[in-house]
C-alpha cells in the first residue's frame, strides 16, 4: 500500500482524519508509523498529500491531513472486457485501476462461462475493494467506472456508442489480424477503447459485430496470451505509443 485512501466519512469536524480497520492496521503493523511521522495519503476522488500521525494505537489511526497535489494524470483509455475467469479478474481489476483506466465494461461473450456471473468477484462491494487496492498501489485517487452487462449483442448495438462516445479510437486485439497496433494511429487519439476477448478469443460473430461498430482489429504478435497477461501488456503498449507522440523530439548536441 503506497497511499492511504481517505473517505469522506473519515474526516472529523476539525479537518483531521480518523481511520480504523485495514488501513489503521497497515499503518500500525506494516508502516509502524509513530506520532509526528508523515504518511502519504489521498482523498478518494480528490487530491493527494500527507498525513501527520497524531495517534497510532490499536485499531485507530488519527492524522492531520494536508492535501495539495493532484493524482496522476489519466491514461485516456477505456476497456471493453469479456469477463475472464474469477481468479484472473481478481488480478485484472487492481491492475487496470493502477494504470489509470477510466471506464470498464465487463461483458458476456460466447466463451464466457455462465457460472462467472455467480462469482463473488462481480459483487459491487468486492469490485470496489479490488479497485481500491489498485489505487493504493499507484498513488491514485480516482476510481474507474465499472459496468457489468450480461448480453453481448444488445450492449454493442444499443449502448456502446453512447457509453464510449464517437470520438474514441476503438481497438480490437484479434489473433487473425495482421496489422500492428502502431499502424492504427494510437498516438494521435484523444481516447482509446480496447475490446479484449476471453481466453479463447471472440467468436467470429462477436468480432464481426465489433468491427461493424468501428473497432479496428490488430495483431498482438505470434504469442497467445491469457487475459490477465494481455490486459496490462496492451495498456502499456497504448500508453507508450501515446507518450512517443506527446514527447518533444530529442535534441542532438554538436
């Protein structure tokens, strides 16, 4: 945990914050913070800063809070994700929160097991906790928006355009494709949405429907990756391509 996230209800009338539960336990047992020391904190949905420890006793952490810094900039990436195995989803959700994804649609698909919808991992409270873990790791304060949709075609045909907007570059990593991600002009796009299929990939009907709604297929290369590997790899590639465009050209000393 690289950031203690503070909730609205943690703040006392005098502006200090009182934490209990997991966060207080972490400060006491892992950080071993003593009164007078400063911890890095952030207000969920707001600024980051420091918290001076006033008290760190069993089960209670009392902080004097100063919030002055913005959280890390957003990635400008959204994710349309066929629901993976529950164990994989438990890894993916903290990762996408850490990497600054703004919106996630967890979508049913032909190769998604129906039993996945009964998993506790899709419980809103459990999803929230996994996203919080990702924010704590990345020193971020802004939660991604998460939707769960049990019907593929109605979402793509009726909701997708309104949810992701017309100006978003839509990308479809799909093994049969040949063109590279770099060839799709990722660096020039203000926003990007990635449609990542389940282990086994999108079936032809799903891939065709996504293409009909503006998704551009591209190749990830010769290796077939599991979802929990493909998601951070793709997010990293998109971020790197956009950085290459945004970075000023290097100067040469003569």
